[in-house]
């Protein structure tokens, strides 16, 4: 039986799990791959025990060396970071004619185009299934399973940390800060949580999916990003009263600017039920209509499942363009049309005095915004109260302009939050 | 650009849709496939207009001829039926060195092993993504996306007609007969509905998934099958009172006999929300944990999406063993262990007289069955009443034996229904 020689760079929880499975499940993997998967070298910061036997496996301190080793067929990059060691390693591995499998969403979002070109020139495979939605084969589903479709929309719950925080807030009524602190204490959220809670991680993944779905050059910078820090328990409560839950969604509609932002999702929709650290991706297009896949969005096991599936595909001789088609045929950033009008949720603090409601609705009217419903909570002794409005279908620009006008008004206390309401299924 | 020549046998709604897309979306498909997909011949019972231009496409009345045509690279079999014309065509196409793409679950369930062997001997591809779960890439997800996993359980809502009927019964409180008649009138159910409502269609699909998941020779005959005819609006109501919905599930646990049967599913579980004609497949295993995919289980568009994805895979040079590994390494029907004990729902009609409850519980006690809850509905004037019990975890054999004893008892009127209650998520 032929052998495929693998080097792993980065032995965190995912790298260690991949190494453990390659060494302990050799028979099962060989029967799937049609080749023996041989772990020949690893690199990490320190050479401590990680739950697999290092017998016959070279340890190198400098990851860059892996790209130069003659016997290595595949370099598995699990270091992380958009640039630096990870990018240098992947670039030189590809140039040296080695296949690269990576779980690095930041690197692919920022440098995927260059790396894909490099892979194509060297006729080797660049795969990154594990970069998007953890254990869900989200890229394979889109690029191969739905290859005959004209995709019209990609929507996803792409960050498990945010989904966990929002789920906890919804189920317990606790505040964002409180739940985040607990998540950090439990190790579910990073000490520096910005990549997650500010939506950047989800935007990396959305950029990758949008590029594949629409055959475009990956362009992280165009993704509009809003995180979940502004979501208060007040919003969660208002949303529930209105029949919705709040989810951080990545959304890429064909031809429109992709965006990551908190959205109101109908309580009885499929995405509303994706709780905790689960991820979900929904693809709509023709002729398939709509396919939704859910699963664990992170963790050593699910991520290792995706990394190993990429390796097995390479062993099986399945070659695929990283973004679904030759780099030369990927479209440059297209002219982006406006997002279609939709309903919005607006929440503000207003002074509790006569005439305020009238003044608010006047500003909305002046921006051509039609109010659908209105809720008010909290009373009073002349303290500001929460006012929530939902609108009929409205252009995004009109909502933004109205928010600016409202912010400038004397009777508004504190900031204004505007969230899209996802169209029902 | 190279060309891939396709022949389609069977121009029903799916065949016509595949032909329409190949002829009308030629550019898009070519950019995905890296080859021009050329429809060169079709066969059907009559040569009437089906929404695509027949210019340059040969029409042949006898499907068998397609297998012999020199220029044909892929035969797409959309005739249906486990044997007969469909099987003859696929067999001879493979023997003649042509790839075969089929949506024919009955044929694959009964003759998939022989056909896979044939494909392997001729070194051509046999693909049948469209045979399982319509637009959901269920086979690709399992065979490639989760290729590194030891799968422990495959569960699915695999028949859209049954799911539609059960959903309607749940939402409207109507009877099975009533909803079936309406579904037939609307064209959602066949005039002869047995394949659907008796669970045979779902069993075909489950047999295919189980063979791939566990690397076994496909064996339709071992699948235990119960359909939905026995489910009454009474059961739907009782299930709702208990916090469940009734779904027809296919379920294949590693090492256990696969089965298709109506089950009680907790109202807040993911599968409970899969309504109407949707399908769902859930794969559990290690290291991925659990992945669930939902989408349209039938219809011309979704099925065409799956057929075309198979064709594009062939054009891309992606070759896969039909059942995930070489035929020679597929395991023969393994010794099947018993299904693990689980909770059950029991519904019976009992005479409304003193001492009956005591007699029922005595029979259950004698079979080592522990009762969890009990509900009674309907009264009385000495007419029989419905009695529903749920049990704690119980062996299947004990439930079957208890049902036999109950059926023999004088105070039982009518049949007894026993349904498994799915373990919570």
C-alpha cells in the first residue's frame, strides 16, 4: 500500500488530536484513504507529551523546516494567525510542491487568493475545510455537493462563542458582560475575545464561503462587520416579546455586500434553534432550493474531522480548486448592489415626556420609514425609558440616516441600536 | 475545452429538469465541471416537448440502446424500478465502460452491490447521490465530508410524503386517511402510496446510508420496516400531550439491525422541526460528534441538483467507491446485536371497567417493563377507552412480548401500537 507522508505544524488541541487519530486509527484511515497516512514530522513550541507516541516522528522546533523536507507530501498548518509563521510555511510548502491543509480562516481570508494561485501554479492541493464551521463539511457541501447550483444566498451561524453567549443571554436573561466573563472562566471564550465577539472570526469564514459561492476573488475587507457587544439583555427581552431570538449571522446575498451582524430571527425558524456552540450554514439557490447543515463549530474533535477529510481527499486523488474554479476565472470585486430592503428592529432610550413619541415618529416619517409595531418598557419618574420599534421593509441607508437624526435629537438618551429582522422562511 | 457526453434515460420531471439545465446552463456547468457537458441522447416513452430544445440530441425509444452508443460517456438512469429496464441499462452501460449516474434507490438497495462490483471491474464510476434525501448531498457528506469518522449512528427523515402527512396530521388534527387522500389529490402522494407510507422508500435509502456508514455489503432485506398507516390522530394528540411529535425515522446504529419506523421525537429536538416534505439526515460519530443536514427530499429541482453534482464530480475526475471502499473489503452482514433498550410509547383500547388498569400493569410487570407515565382519554358509557403508557428503558423484545400478551387479553379492544421514544439530544 502506498504511503502519504504528513507533517503537522502546530500541536495545540487540534494538532494533537489530528496526530493522535493518524497514529491510533491508522487502519481505519488507510481503508478510507486507500493509502497509509504516515505522520513523519511535527513542529510545536515545546516537545511535551500530547497524547500520541512520537516514535518515528521527527520533532522540529522551526515550523518552516517542514516545508523543505523532501519526504513530506502534505503540510498541515495548525499554527494560526493571518501572517507570520503560518503564512510563510504555507507559501513555501506550496512552492516546494507540497499539498497544504489548513484550518486557518484568518490566513485564508486575507491571503487565500495568493495561496490558491501558488497551489495552482505548482499543481498541488490547498484545502481548508476546517477553516469554516468546524466539523460541518461546509466547503465540500457548497463546492461539490451543490456544484450545479446558482447560489443566491449563504447564511450562517459561524461563530460558536457568540452563539453560546447569545443563547445563554436568551435562556437566562443575564447580561452580555456577565455571560462573557463566565464563558472566559470556562475556557469557551478567549481572554482577548475581540476576534469572536466583534464578528471578525465569523467575517473570515463568511468571506471564504462568499468567494466560493459566487466565484469571486476572496475579499475580506469588503465584509461589513458588527459584533454582539451592543446587544443587551433588554434587546433579548424585546426580541422575545416580538417572537424573535437574536443571532449573529453571516449573510452573503449574490451581488450584495456580505455582512456579519446580529439579526432578529423568528423563533420558529430553523436557525433560531441552533443553540450554544453549534454552527449552521444555509445555502439557497437554484435548482436545489435550500439546504441547511448544522454541527459543532469548533473543538478538537470536529476540527480534526475536517482536517482529516481534506487529507483523505488528497490521498484519494480528489483535486479541487480552492475557491471552486481556476484563480484566473475568479471575478474581481463586483459592483455591489444595495442590500434589498428589509424590516428592522430599532431600540433607543427616550426621555419619558409628552410629545417624544410624536417626535420620534416624525423623524422616521421624514426618512420614509413605516413603523410596524412599537413597544415601550420601564417607567418612569421622568427617567429615560426604552422604546422599541419594528419597521416595515426599509432601505438600509434610510435606517442609518434616521438613526443619525435620532442620535442628534435632544430627547434621545444613550445610543440607538438598529438590527435587521431576517425574512421568514 | 473537453466534452463529456451524456445520455439520459427517463424524461419524467427529474429527467426533463436535468436535460433542461444541461442545455440552458451550459456555461455555468462548464465552468464548474472544467468540461463542456453535452447532452447527446435521451430516451423516454414518448417524444413530446419537455421544456428543452432537442436540437442535436438523439431521441431513442429503447433505453437499452443508450448503453451501446460509442460517443456516450455517462448514462444517467432516471427510469426507476428495482429491476427491469433500469437495471438492464445500468448493468450494460457499466459493462460497456460508461459511467452511470442514477437516482434509483430501489435498484441500488437491491442490486447496488452487483452494480458497484461491475463499476469497479470496468474502472468506471457508479454514483447515486440523488437516490438518498433528494437535494441534500447526504452521500457525499458521509463518504467524503465525514470520511475520517467512526460513524456510530445514522438517523434520518428520509421520506417526504410520510413527513408531509405526519406534519399535516400534527398541525391540523386530521386523520391519516383524510390527509393521505388530500396529498394524493394534490399530487404529493402516489395513487398507490404503499412504497411511501409503508416505509419501503425510506428503507431503500437507509440501506444505502448504512452500507456506506459501516462499510458493509448493502442488504435491504435486513432492514426492519414499519410504515405510518397505524398512526392515528389519537396518537398524534397523545404524543403532543407528552411533549413529542411523531416522525417516520430511519435509524441505523453501528452493529444493530437498521430500522424504519414511526418514533416519538421530543418537540424541542432538531428533527422535530423538520416539517412538511423536508428531509433530514443526522450523522453521529467520532471525532465529529454530530452533523445534521436538512433540505428538500424530492422534487425535480433538488433531485436534478444531486444528479448534476454527480456528473460534475465525474467531469472533475473525482472518483469514489460507490459504497466508500472497494467492494472486496465490504463486510458481509455482521452479527447484529440487539437494539439498545429505550423508552416506548404504548397505546391500546381497553374496556372501561374496574380492574383493567391493574391487569395491564400486571402484564407489563411480568415482562419486566417499568411504567413511566400513563394517560387515558375518552369516556365511557362502558365503551372502550384509549390508554397510553410510556415506559422506562426497556428491551425491544420485552415490549413485543408484552404486546402479544396484551393482545391476547380479553379486556383489550383493537390493536396495540408500540413506538420507540427517541433519546433526547
